[in-house]
């Protein structure tokens, strides 16, 4: 890509040779919009609306409760898990699709503490995604005697000692996009006798993840970002097979029972990963997630990663070329292999700049205190979109559009 002219025509030439271009039409993208926020909410696959309509009108509307058997509702979590497992380097029997990322994190942290009796520390970093820290804080308060210990990223390996039960980290930093070395940190945790739990919210569907090869113990992930499952889509949880027999979940719901329809008053855990299930599967949202994962699976993780790195590299180079002198600072790693499928820039007026871009049809987002964050979903984003986004960014900076009072007024959701 380095030989391609940094012009709009040059980016259009890249689109002409894009091996994933055929998938863009699989998404319902509004005209006049450059969508750089797929790392927060993935775009709508065209197949989803028809699929959900069929579930509502035909399966629910006509077959009613018979659909649990006639249309395979009862097996839907397992079907989606089977599609998702290869995207994160796991076996089908190690992934459960259920609940939200936060609920699954609670289950896995509690289970990790039980797997390491006598150890009372959950180790993480201050810049981990806040809800992960909140869940750990809540669990520590509930159990008593458990400590959430936070150290800077460079000190994580040294902080792993005999008191640590589990190392809890997000694979891709949600602010900067920096990638942790999963294999190295997991090995460091194991040398200390601790477990490693990874949050894949900003990884799954955007870059290769090898939970098995990296010897990860536990993981959680999100269904509505790069997996394009829709707002509030079910999440997933991973428990390595070697832990299945001993793993205990604190949420012992009926779907995690060995015989859910025996209606036994005593809980008996289902074998393997099925014990991670809890309540009744949310069929409408699972059907939507299935469409998202099916569409993504057609791309292949390696092709997604190649394009992701090309898109983010192009963005970094174009910002340097077109927006130099306007006070922007690259907050993400400069090397594409060291960052996820996003680029973050720093600017004192970051919030207002993002609002001005949104008004121009370029949708990114802002993260406090000064980060402009742009996600590059390779399954539907074009190279020419990157050019157009940077052209709009230059126009906003050149015209000082961010000075408008309505752009500087903070909204509840950004």
C-alpha cells in the first residue's frame, strides 16, 4: 500500500483490489455516512431484518411454543457458539453464548477464585475497561476478603505472585487500541500459579485470537461490536476444557442444569461448557447475532486482519499528511501490528471535533478526557471512506467548526 498515491483516486484503486469488497453490500449502510464506530456498535447486516422478522412472524407468530423444537430455538446458543469459536481460536465445546459481557465476567471471575482457593487477588490495570473493574469490585465486596489490585501495564508480570488468583485484562485497550501480548502474559500468570482471563470485546471479529494456542484459561467477549449482532446482543464466555470438571458458576440457572426439563429441585451442573448457561435464551437477539457472525465468518479472520491493518495505516498516514499543524497527536501505537482495528487521536477539543465530524456524516466517538476514537470494521469499510473521513477532519480543523457552542455541549451518550 505504501506505493499507492495518498489521494482519493489512490484509495479508490485500493478498493478496486479489495478482497473483501464483496461483503460491503451485505450491510445496510446509510448513504452519505462514513461509519467509524463499528468498535462500539457494528453495522446492520442486510440478512438480519428478514431473519428476525421470520422468527417473529412465522416461528413465534405461527408455531408458538412448538418453535423450541420445530425451529431449533433450544439449540440456538450452541449453533451460534459453533460459528463463533473459530473466530477466537477455541473449540466448540469451550464457548457458551449467553447473557452480557458483564454478567459473564462475573461468572468467570467467581469461578476463577474458586479454582484457586486461598488466593484472594484479582490483578488488573487501572486503564482496563471500567465495567470490568466495576464487576471485580462488586464481586470483591460481595465475597469479602478479595482484593482488586491495579498496577500499570509494564508492572503486571512482576506483580504476579502467590496471592493472585486471576489476571484479568482486556486484550485490546478500548481507548488506544494497544494490544496486550496474550500468550506472554498468560504464561507469566501460569508461572505464578494464577489463571488468565481475557476480555475480547475489541478483538473478536477484528483480529486473530488464539485462546487455545495462547493457553488462556477464561475469556469473555461482546456480540454487538465487530460481530455485528445488534444493540445489546448476547455475549460469549470461554472456559478452557481442562477446567470444565472443576469450574463452578455462581449463577446456577436452569439452563445450566444437567437436565433442565427434569425440573429437579436440586441443582446439578450440566457437563462441560453448558453449565455457563443460566436463564432462557433470548431468541430474537440470538437470531440477529447468528446473522452477524455468519456474515463475518465469510470474510475469514486473516483477511479481516490484513485489511484492518491496511485501513488503520492509511488513516494514520493521511492524518499526518492532511492534518499536520492542527494539534492532533496519535494516541494509538504507530505500528499496525501493535494495535487493534482502531486509531485514537488526542486533541484538547476532542469532544467538539467529534461532534462536528458527526454533523458532516463521519461517525466516530469520543473517550474522556481528549480522545477522538475511530474504529475500522474491515468487513464493510472502504479505503475511500478513510480518505473522505480525513478530508472532513481537515475541514473541521481548518474551519474551526469545533468552536460552535452546540458541538461543545456534552451529550449523555457519545
